[in-house]
C-alpha cells in the first residue's frame, strides 16, 4: 500500500482539483471590481461552468437551485446577468442560467463580508470564501469548498467533498459520504460524518494550533505528513495529539498516517491501520485486528497488542512483537531475500544486515519474491514463501507451510502439518520441490512436476489446504 497524497486521494475519489496558481489563489479573497454581483457561463474541461462573483463590500447570501436544465442564482445583493444567464423580471437579486449542455459545475467567489452560499442541487460546487466569516453549504454533488480567511463554517452534506478551512478558527463538517477535510491554520473543529473520511493535518499551521478532529461513524483516517514527529491516538484524551505543543484532540478515528519524523501512534480497541514513514516510529495496535505498516527507513517498534494483527516493517532494525492473538509478520514489500526465525532472538531477522527482531509471539510469516529462509516455532504457524527458492521449517505445532512459486524445500518437523509446494488458490507450481513432513501425521500437496519429492507424509495430494488470507479487512 503506497502512501496517498491529498491530491492523489482526491483524484481517485473523483474530485476535480484546482491546479497550480488557481489552487493557491483559491485560498485568498477573490478580487471584486463592483459592489453588485455577476453570474455568467464559461466553459471548462468537463462542460459549462456557472461563475458567480459576489458583490464586493456587501453581505451576500447566495442560494443555488435547479429546475430542469435551468440553474437559478438567488442573492440578497443585486446580481447582474452575464453571458448565458438571464435576469429574473421584477427581482434584481436573482438570475437564471441555462446551456444546451448539462452544467458541469458552479463556481462562487465570495467577497469581503460575512457571506454565505448554499447549494441545493446535485451540480458540483466550488466555493471560494473571502476575508469574512463565511458560511458555506455544499449540495449532493462532489463539492470543493474553501473557507479563505476568517472564522468560517463549512458543510459538505451529500457527495464526496473536499473541505478546506484556510486561515482562522474554522468549523468543517463532512456529511454522509467519504470526504476530505483540512482545517488549515488556526484552531479548527473538523467532523467527518458517516462516510469513510480523511483528515489532512499537514504541517502548515503554527506549532500551537489545537484542532479537534472527530471521525464519526465510518472508518476514518487522519494524515499528518511533514517532518516533525507526532503523537496520535484515538483514546478520547483531550489535547494530547499532534506535534509537540500542538494539542490536537483526535476522536473516533481508525486509521493514522504519520510523518517523516519520530512518531508515536496508538490504536484503540477496534480495528486500526497505523502507518509510519521515515523516522524511528512506535506503532501500537492495542485491541482489535490491526494492520501496522512502516515505510522507508528508521528503526521502528511495532506491537500488535490483542487481536489478530498484521505487521510490516520498513528498512531498518525494527522490533516486531505480536502480543496476544494470531499475528502475522509480512516482508512482502522487501526487495531482497530475508531470514526470519520466530524464536524471538534479537537482531537476527530481515534482509542481510537489517537486524530486525521478530518476537516469538508472532505466529505467521509472509516472505518475499526472493530465496527466503523462514522458520516457525512451537505454535501453530502459517508460513508462505511467495516466489523464490525458499527454505521453510515449521518447528513444533500443527503448521500450514506453503512454498508458492520456486524450487522450495519445506520441512514440517514436529506436529501434524500441512505442506504445499504451490499456493492453494493459484495454478500449480512446476518447479522441483522437496516436501518433508517430519514427525506427526502430515499432509502434503506437491506440484505437477513429477520430480517433486514428498517424504514422511501420511497423505499426498488428497486434501485441501486451509485458506491463507494475508489481508486484514476494514
């Protein structure tokens, strides 16, 4: 799983981003040449766009409605009709806009007053707040809502929206779908709603900015980024999260993305995804079935806690401990052969010179695409070699050992083991393998090559392996 930037995530979510200069300018109050507003149609990449310029120096209250192919712009300030729009007779604060093609988006540029805009349509809205304390409400489409400066209140409501507070102490509320919320500078309050929301806590504000981030009922993610390390958890502790001196409060969050500094990230009693990057990180899953991942360099410490956890270290001398439950260590992202022994010995695991320590409280191993040496312990282990010519030993316990592709050597050793030269859900591997059940009542499933060797097995090619599911689903 690669790290997703804000831009990448929004693009995958189907949100059209402002580019370059336009994006930067969106955070400042748009320049207004007249005290009256103006609405007109221009043409964008995806079709006609209604552009509404709010009256400068006024308190605008813009409402957007739609009937058929006609979009109505209603304000408390005079609005002039530009190209593609028509003034409503007897009401100088209202215009209608139509085009032969469906309207692709409405763009509203607010002024310097305490303005508001409400979108009561499914047409996507781009709202650019000004320097006042603005109130912005999206519709049921995919909206992009920018507060600008001031103490702004922004609601995404329906649709997959992107909400940006800008400068000032803002309040952002997502809605029913998966939204992106980013408070910006100031002490912000960000509420996700019922979707799978993402919160951007980029290192842009002051070190003393104290945000409240509440995920809501979905599987929600907070993403910090930057180079200064953080402490993050979702234990309902107040003002104990974020960077040093920042005093954020994180509530109802399940997924945490750290920084390139030294992070401390803690899960809660439910399923969590904890992701570190560069730096010497501490990731603790606590309760639930968690996924702990650390990218790039750093000497990290990963502890699953209770539950059936999956842990993936990066490049560095990591300490990986399972805790209670049936836990898995995965090296599937490594670019070289590994040695992993579930004996808990210090510094003898990972690639050559990596010096990882994999605890004896880990039960399962997932290898690499290279020639791995993987050894279980006295527990019931599940070990999968992936590609490469692997050597796999089960140790004691009733183990499931899968070589996958490559000329593998698999030894069940003590216990009633199940051995397979290929993955149970993939096509048979034609490499020449050695399967040795060892002591106990063992089952062996060899590949299609007649040169495969099966030793000390009670049954050969007469059973179905248990499913080896290497994923944790949220």
